[in-house]
C-alpha cells in the first residue's frame, strides 16, 4: 500500500502549469514584436543543445543501475531484486537493468556515463516539493520562483523564440521565468488548440484587441507558428535506421530530433516521462517503463548521428527510492539516485561519484541511498563546461558552484 498521499491521480492532476491554455505556445515577458524579431534571428542557427529529461515520480535508481555486487541489495530486495545473471554488468560492481539494454552499447562506446548517489541535500520525500526544488535548483527554498534553465538563459539573452522548447503541454518549472520559452506538446500541431477554425477565431480576437500589447504579442505568435510549420513541413524520416517507440515519450524524443535538425537555434530542449512511482508490484511495470525510456533515448542518439557531438542529454528524477522493498512488492520514497549523461563530449564508459555503500551505517536515515553528489554540481558542469556559461553563479542561487566538485563527466 502506498505511503504517498500525493501519488493519487486526483492530487497529481492538480499539479499542473497553465493547463489547457488557448495557445500551445507558452512564455514569459513576450513583448510586442518579440516573436517577429525572434523568428528573423532563427534561420540556420546551429550550436550546442542541452536536452534535459525529467523522470517524474522518483525512479528507482537502484533498479536502473544495479549494485549487483552489494549483498545488502539482495538481502533487502528478495522479491524485486534484479537477478545477477540478468544484470548487464558495467564494471564488476554496477550493472544496468536488462530493460536498459539499448544503453549498454552507448556505455561501451563511451558516449554514456552515470553519476551515482546524486540528489538533493534537502531531505523531503514530497514529490511536489522535491520537483520544485530540483527545477528551481534551490533545495529547501520556496522563495525562488524561476527555474535554473531560465536563469541560465538570462545570463546571455537573445531574440531567438526557439531557443528553449519543452515538448510538453505545460511549461516546466525549470524553464519558467523572465526569459521566453515555448511549450509545444506536438510540433506537428503547434498553434491554437482546436484546429483551423479556432485559429482564425483567435487571430480575429487578437487583431481587434484594443490592447496594443495583446494585439502585438498575438500577431507575432501566429508568425512564429507559421515559421515552425514551414520548417517542419512534411513527414519526418529518422536517420541512421533509428526507430522510435510509438509511445508518448518516444514521440517526444523524435520531436526533439526534428527541432534540432531544423536549425532553428534550439539550445535547450526539455522532455519528461512519468510512471516511476512504484509503490506496489514494481517489477513488471518498471521493466516496461525502462524499456520505452531506453529505446527512446537511444533512438534519439542514433537519429542525430554526428550531431551528438554538440548535444548533451541529462536525465534526472526528484529523489530515489528506499533500499528495502515494502510489503506490496514495491519501493517507497527514498533519497539518493543517479543521472545518465549522454553525448559526444561525455567522457563515457565510466561511473562517476562517490559510492556511499548500502550497509546499515552507510544509509541515509538508516533506510536510503545517501547523496554524495549535489544535483547542482551535475547541472553546473553542463552549464559551465558544455554551455560555456561565464556567470553560472547567477544560475544557482545561494550555492557556491565550485569546479572542483564537478564529477568530470565532460571532456
């Protein structure tokens, strides 16, 4: 039985951002004429792209990257532990869940690395608080209202409307703030929800508005819609034999590839996948979710080919799960977790971070994997070394971002 009152469908459905808005374009501080200037700046813009994937619901990192040489893992997970003979060994101690098989070649080719025992110094086990803290990059601080990715954008503002795009219905917390960003649940249907008739109605409403701000912003929004449609017209054919799963997350990854290849000046792409809150009957559903997850990310990697040299993928989840399984064949909310980092500039084929161990005296609060790498150091390495931000102190409020705390997963 779940120990998580937040995890019921009713409560999860209340946690939305600007849900069911009229436009599938969401942003902040959109001044009149911004999108027109932005669209003019977009053509043929190609550079580095950071792809952030949030595994919402607290994925069980101890099942994703299995410490198969740790006796405590098998002692406390007698019903749900991944059998040693099924684990895809990485270094003699850790191995991948068999459903993450598409990640093994990436690890072997050294384009995938793992940061172990990462997470938040805050000890909350609330999904909502932990997600907010991680996306704000301000653990325990509810006074920070913008997201770490939006603050990064503020260190070097530009006029490109397609600089930051989330392939979701709602703008994620990490991209909220003063810098404009887009939420596009589907690049093929980008625009006004409701089809052409609804679109004409909104255009008429905006054109007749007495407010110059509303009129200007609405008018330029439709110009951005038309620009994206032109760039992404026609059916999409993945390259290099890539095959995306048909589920929602697979389609998110395909759309990330489309946006990158469109050379619109994309710098940040956000995506998310849920279904990780495995309080009961964990083994089967978790395996299915991991299979779709790994196949989708691996397809993006294969599709982009040589472009992966300028792409960095980081995965994250709000916290991990308890070491000991519960009485329902699942795992309850925990603490430490792991990150996957993938890209051409990644020093892959390695597992980074200080492993705290799983013995009773080594567990956080006597029950969970301890955190030895602050998630802000994982994010910070991407911001400083990949995105080459020179004022990263503005991205992580109240946190001394010290390069000697970076784990070195980037070349």
